[in-house]
C-alpha cells in the first residue's frame, strides 16, 4: 500500500471522528438548552390564563395553515 494512501486514510478517519464528536456535542448542547427552556416554560406556563392558552392555540393554527399554503405553492414549482 502506498504511504500517501495510508496517510490519507488516517487523516480521513481522524477528521470523520472529530466531526462526529462535534456534531454529537452540538446536539447535546441543543438538547440541554431545550430542556432548560421547557423547564422555564413549564414553571411560567401554569400562570397563564385560559384566554392566553386559546390565543396560543389560535396562533399555532394560523402558522400551520400558513405552512400548508406555502407547501402547496411550492409543489407547483418543484416536481419530484
């Protein structure tokens, strides 16, 4: 086996390992931030009124409908 190929192989393995570790670390950090946000929302969420909950549901429904319209429009231009 050619020494250049061996070096390339080891470099590829090292880079792949480092990139995977970085990605895993990023996901772990994002998960930790998400859990922290959920805990804060859970504590303050109990103080919301039923009207605020209804408004939040209405807002989510509007966002979902907007996403559906956008998806339908995109389907006209993108052929799979």
